[in-house]
C-alpha cells in the first residue's frame, strides 16, 4: 500500500493567488471594457540586461563547440561564480566568506524549502508574521507543525512573531526557546528591514539558545540606506548561527532564468542526538551533491556577468526603475490619505487598509473601483490582516495610472 506523507493533508490550500486570479477573471468577464492593472504578484517585468544576455549567448556557443563543451559541472557551482559572489557580495561589505561556503542553486525558494532536510523534525520553528509563505508551508510538509487552527489562522507548535505597525515592524525575539528562526530582510511583504543593532539581538538570541537563523536576503539589492546591513554576516559572530539565502531573481531579473545561492558557513554547527557538534556545511554539501547536479553552465555564466562593471551598472538601472515606481506608489498613496510602509529599501509597499475593511474587502474595492489588483496582507499570515501589498515591479506607465485611479477612490 502506498502511504502518503500525511503532513501534506495538514497544509491549508494556498488560496491567495488562485483566489486573486479567480476574482480578477470574473471581474474581467463582467467588465470587458475595463483595463485592469496588476500590482499584485512579485515578479519582475524588465528584461534581462544586455551584458548578461551577451554572456549567455557566449556560453551557448561554447556548448556547441567540441573544444569548450561542458557536461556536468560541480554540484555546488562553478568556481568562477562562487569566487565572484564572495568578492562582490561579501568582501565588498567587509565580510569574509570562503567560496566553499557558497552553494549555487536554481532558486532561493528551493533552498529555503530544502534546508529543512538537514535539520531535525523535532526542532521548534519561529517565523515572522506576515512573511513569504514558503517557510511555513515547507515546515508543515516536513511535519514540524501541529494542526491548523482556523480561528487563529495559526498552526500549533509554530511560533509566530508579529511584524506590524504596532511594533514598528521590528520583530521581538521570542520569550521561549526556538530552534529554527526564519528572517526575511528586507521583508516580503512588509517591505521593511532591520538595522544592524536590531539584527544583532537575533544573533545574540540564536547564540544563547543554540538556534539557527535562516536568513532570506532575496531583496538585499533594493536596500538604499547605506547604514542598513545587506547580509546577516555583517553582524559579528553571525557565521556561527546563520545560513543566508540569496537570489538573482529580483536582483537581476532571473525569475525565469533561475539562479540563486545559499551560504552555509563552515563554523556553523548543529548537534546530533548525542549532543555532538556536526558541521552544517558538510551536511548541506552532502545533501546538495546527492539531490542535484547543479545549475546549468549557461546560467552560471549569465550570473557571473551580473558582477561585471557593466552588468552591475545595468542591473542597478533596472532596480532604480522599480524603486522609482515604489516612490510613485508610496507618495501617491500618502497624498491620497493612506498610511504606508516599506517601499524605500524594498520593491514592496505595504499599506494599512481603510478603517473597517478587511484585507480582502479592500482587494474587492480596489478591483471594482480602480481596476487595480494588489495582494491582501492576510494571505501572508494572520498579522497581515488589515494590510495590503502593492509591488513596484510593474511598468512605470501602469504604476502611474494605477496610483491616479487609487487617488480618485473614496476611502
Ligand atoms: N525569497 C523571497 C522572500 C521571495 O519573495 C521570493 C520570491 O518571490 C523568493 C525567495 C524566491 O526566489 P527564487 O526566484 O530565487 O526562487
């Protein structure tokens, strides 16, 4: 008899984006003359920059030449890419990382989801709330959660750490002892991030409690304030307690190309049943090289080109394009009387929905009255209720028009 993984039955239907799609389709059908503007999904719209395309073409040609053809590459990633990552993403910020601590992959989503493979099912998990839903769902799949409570919108045995305007979007370390802590900074969906001092409190907590911080820095390139950390390793001693996830998806428009990496420091230790220290770098290396043959040569050459001077200039132009959209959204909403957060060091703008409305009621109002699609905050966790996410990843024209329409709405 084929027994299934029953934990999957404990998952709540991820109805967020499917419900949005259904509502939008129905509205379109009933209002064929209305042009809907989508500022909901966190996908990029700017094409891949020329320097990266050039590197991809070159790599494609190498694959067609018997002299330069490449078969399987190193599972952890080619040295040329790991070395560039170390130099440009870490050394440049005063952080010393060994190329052997970098594991190149097809996406931060996969890595965030797979990291639990090397960690015990009995670990207690903490997530900030609201947050990117992958951390929670993958732990439910693994069996680290209890059952879902419909009334609270929370799983038992998971520690939810609220990140709302009430605490200025600064998550407080839990009073109880937790083992695995997910931090997403800048945070999807709130668009807020932490200072080095605030981040240090988490590193100190993890050291005191022998916990691990799973730090998702997928949006670090959008940080504009020079004083803010881009990597958790900018906090002294963080290598002993943290794994960091990075992605080329939002940084360089690789959502369709697929390339990311994870940093697992060599000094980072976990404990076996007997309490002996075990290197997580070794375990992740074993897991990675057993379950994947890595990322294609062509894609890794493309990622490498991101670090060239021209590549950096070009990707930053795209990021500035999105950040201009974020400013348009944020300032426009403020003028219209909304309370707005994020959008300064992140492509996400997080707004408080008007008094008396739920996130979903505001979604309907926005769709019907402004023909604009956003994402209800409650879809990212119970503390997201009463908030709403708009993304800066649209075109400038659509962003400007969407905001003009929202300004005309009565609130
Ligand atoms: N991490 C966060 C916080 C995200 O918001 C996303 C995508 O939206 C990802 C990871 C996924 O990254 P990737 O495209 O590298 O899988």
